[in-house]
């Protein structure tokens, strides 16, 4: 009976271990991240603009944004303190960070010392979008030009910014024309 119990316990432990590995692989499959949506964040912030995935900015940026909603890019976007606390906790939990290896972690490269409030000011964003400047034969983007992500990225609301998922007429297939 002891030998049978040992085999059963070993088998059970192996099955649990395999499920743990499978679950972890699903979280970071193909270098993607799991976009955890938050209905309060989407309702409050998404009412005026795309509810940007928290993984696009580091914690220091989100803290500054949430503490300055009385002048949110020239608009008053104040919310009650309970809502602010809940949204802030969500943004801090899923922020851009070193502990989250995924397609967004390339944004950690060359982070400015002073937190940027605009995703479009992130060095990696600028590097990624330089070909768009060339495609449009522009030397620089006017402020806010690239802010409506969904103009080009048809699945931006699902945090999918893959070049292959751009609206027709945008992206690598037409760059250089």
C-alpha cells in the first residue's frame, strides 16, 4: 500500500506541476501580456479617450496622472476620491514594469528620468513610430497627432498594437511607398 500511495502522490504532484507550467505559458504565450480590463477604469477614463492599457506607462507616470486630474491635458477630469483610489490601484497593479516580460516590456528601455505623462513621449514609442513620420513625409508629429491610437490600430481597445493588425493603408506593407 505504501508503494501505491507514493506513486499516486508523485503522479498527483506531477499533474499539478504540469498545470502550473501550462498556466504560466498561457499568460506569456508568444511574449504577449494578458490585458486585464477594469470596468470602472474603462467607464471613467474611456468615456473621453481610449482607456490605455496600464502596461504602456510606468507607475510614476500613472501616479502623476491620477493626482493631476483637475488639469488632465487641459481638461478637468476630476473624479471622486473612492473612484480615484480604485483606478489608481488598478493602474499601479498592471503598470509597465520590469517584472512583466511581454511585448510591452520593450517600453522600459531608455525610460526618461522624469516620468512622462504622455505615452507618445516614451522613447520606445517614438522609435516605433519613426517609420510613420517617414511614410507621411513629415519631420515631426504635431501634439496629439498620434493620440487616437484606434485611428491606426483597429484593436487598440483590446491592447493589441501589432503592426499586422493596423487598419488597411497603414503599416509596414505601405511604408516606403
